[in-house]
C-alpha cells in the first residue's frame, strides 16, 4: 500500500522546471513556487546576466543541485577537520576516545576506551552501537582521519534531502540558497569542528526521514528514523516526538507506533542496557539532573526526581530559559528561519533534545558550541520550509507576503553568523600552516613503540591511538612499563612541568624532549 497521506500546506512532490506560482494561493492549496525572476533593466549587461542565470538553472536542475552542494560541503568539512588534526587541535575527548571504540569494533572486540577509563566499555555510558558500522572501514584505513572523513561524509549527505525539500517549495535558486544556508548553519559547523561524535549518523537519518515525511510518505520516514535508537539513547524520544505532527494529520496508528517504539527504546537503554554495562550499575548521567538548575535555596543533595511535583512545574519552565545562555541558544536556533519554523508541528521533534540539555547542570549543554545542536538543524530547516508553505495559504495578506520573501532569510542569517563560527578559519592562512611545535611534537611521539602503553595528554592522544597498543588519558598511568607523553605549550606549561618533575621522582626517565613536548619512560 502506498503511503502518501498529505496535509494542508504539505510540500508538493512535483518539481516545477520553470514558471512561478500564484503569490496568493487559495487557503489549503499545495503550492510549488519558483522565485520570481525580476524583470531586466534596460541594458545588455542585465539581459546577459539574466540569461546566464537561466542557463545555469537549466544545467544544474533540482536533480543535480543537492548532490553538487553535498560534494562541496563534504570537501569543506573534510578539509576543516583534517587540517585541525594536522595542527594537533583534536583531542582525546572525543576523537581519541571514539577512535579507540571504532578500532575495537574493527578487531571484533567490545567497544572499550582506555582514554575514558582503563578497560571501560563505552556502551555503559552512551548507547551508540551504530558505530560498529565504521569498524570494517577502519580495518582497511586505520587512523583518526577515517573517522573525520566519515563524519564529513555523513553530515554533508544531509544536505541532499534538505535541498530537495527546499527545491519543491522554492525552485532551484531558492533550494541552492537554503542548501548553502543549512550547510553553513552554526549547529552543523560546531559539530564538524569538534572532533568526532556518534551524532554524525543521526543528522542524515533525520534529514532523509524529514524529506519523506514532507512528501506524505510517513512509513518511509519511520524507516529512516528507526536507526536513531542505535545512535544515542535520547534519540528514541526524538522519534516519539514525531508523533505530534502525525496526530495533527490524524495518523493515529502511526503516531502510536512512533511513541511506543521511541519511548520503549529510550527506557530499555537507560534503565536496562546502560546500567547492565556500566560499572556502577546505573545510567551515568542521572547526576546531571540535579538541583543546581532550580532555585538557589534548593538542597544540593536533592535530585530532580525528588523534587515535589508542584515545585517542578514552576521551576522546569524557568530552567529552560535561565541562565541567559539557554534562551540565547533558542533564539539563535530559530533566527535562521525568521521564526517561521514555529508554524510547523515538525518543530516538536527538537523538544526532547532541548529538555535534556537545558535541565542538565552541565553548562556545556546550554550554548551554541560543540556538537549538541547538530541533530536540531535538519528539523529546524525542514520546519522552516513547511512553515513557509503553510504561511502561503494564510488568510492574512502580510503573512503571505512574508512567506514570499522568506526564502532568503536562512542564507542571510547563516552568512551573517559565519564570522563567529569555525568554517571561516579556512579563509585564513594560519589554518593551512603547521606550527614548529607540532613538528617537534611528532619527533617525540615517533619514539613511542607500537607495542607500548602510553599515558598521553589531550592533544597527543589522537596522534597515537591508531599505532600504539594502549593509550590512556594523562595522568592516568597503568601499572608496569610504559610511557608518558606530555605537551608543554599554551596555558598548561606550569602544570606540565609539575607533572614531569613528579613522574621523574616516581621512577620515570626522560627519553626525548623537544620544544613543546616531553616523553618519559618507566621500565
């Protein structure tokens, strides 16, 4: 049975090769709009420019454009990530950690990371067995670059469905603008710039599912979203939240299936699977849900689960916007859409992620940096397109006019924010250069033998994992013979000198020293 139920305002499947749609469509109409071509001014230059644009639109049609953009962004993301690693700006957390996990999968072993803790099975912390898919690739191409390139590929692949969604609503030029805006969006940039994370798998799964969903093919969308439960434990709730737009479409059985599968997968992960593997027999992140997110008079020993329900009802909404970093993140999340995403019920899918982030006491979760917002970007951009289509059917003339001009908003905002986000670094010469201290560090690290155990500081760990038997996060030092590789640069110089002197006093000997790096050995 073909699954093609659509709702008023749903994005139409057919591409329009040319022409424009009525600027004031009837309420409820399913609309496809190509950007209006501005009448040329008098003069050969303007006519010629228009001809060039029209020919470009014919050659780069809606079928080719998404893949062209995806390839471009793949090259950009990969270049940025690989250059960071070349400059030793990647870290034990999280490139080194995840490389150990994938390396273990490639050897058909349990996903243990000695960087996280000696012999620690990371499935006791987060549920992401989907990383096993990288095992065969890593076995052929071992090294941290494999993870960085895989992440660049996965994230860039999500540009394809987002551009397709835009093409059905805005035509080729509008789709190009939205595809570029999405590829440059701050959540995507922040994720690509911060080592490697399992959520790289979630981004394309969400995007392709949203493409199917907006075509009314809801069963196909569910098929794309089901693997989310293997990416990270909380994404089961994102799957469940997709029931909200389904309920509005009166797809009751399918909505119930989303809730049942999503909530069951989430509960199974955090109450059964993760505690069973975790050495403390619990879900490792319950401690983040504590009273520091509530009133200043709260008992610091009281967990969120022990708070009276009346107090929780009052304090929870407050914790979603305070401190100010939280509402600024919400504002920045919706700003590229001109707040039109609020018109789409698809936006409900961001709620679970925002809840666990903002109710946590971990301040890193609240802001716009790191990888935490990457899974929100496909949802927000798809909601924007859906919201525009709904506004075109509005009875309010000003809303229809706003919708007619809205296609340019995401690109304008993304470009305006570029200065503050990482991909801008590719335009600077220093990004392509390697400092002398990095060359010196490699001279030191090259002296660590492949069968050794080494305790390495943050920037050195990802340089060693692929070729050294065991790597721990300094100052965790395993008993017996081994090495300590210590970076001596930046703000940690005094800290590093203290540890070098301390370890020499504990029986280590210095075997190599270069500007910025010291290697110690214990027999």
